[in-house]
C-alpha cells in the first residue's frame, strides 16, 4: 500500500483477532449452534470480542446473542491460537466453560441451537472438534464414574 499523498510505501500490520467460544453445560450435554453465516455447520457458540469489552463480557454477550441463555462462567479452559483455525482470518479464541438453565434458542447468526452429548456430537466447523475433544478429556468423568 502506498501513501495517497506522497506515494511512499506504507507498511500495513495485520494482527490476530480475539474471539471467545463458550462451552455451555446444560441438561447433561452442551449447547451447539448451527451457523447461519459461512462457514456453515455446527459450532460452539462464540464470536468476536468488541472493542472495550473484556473476554468474560464477550463470552456472556455471545452466549446470550446466539442461544438466548444467561450463562454463568465457571472457568477459562484454554486459548487456541493456530493461525489456520479459522479460514477467514487469523483468530485467537479463549474458550470458557459455562452453565445455564432453560432451553437454548437459535438467535442472532444461529439457525439452530441444540443440546448434544459426547456420544452424538455432529461434525464441527473451525477447530471446534479439537476443542470438544480437549474438553471431554479434561473436564468430563468417564460414564463408568458418573454417580
């Protein structure tokens, strides 16, 4: 890119974009949404962090916007930063685990919002299968150990 005034080259900086994803535990499963916008498919609810917003605020807002649920964040699980995790641009996502009550509804950019268990997870977009695999390894008891 060149300066429109003098024509000298201008170095353009590209930085990763912060996002959040929220694994919402509810009724013995987790909430996933079917995306209205590309890339289409099932995903963990989440989205971009707005300017002036904390990661926690973004997680609460995105959960509400996409599922209609008021969630309580229980912990920050992990941050995923592989430059190829989102084909649209380089994102860095901090994943939160949350709890909620009620029934999820598809709102905002979600076509559907449903509750899934480990046994019936659909194919997932982005790196969300890896995120769910990590979640089940770290935070879920094996079925044989559940009371």
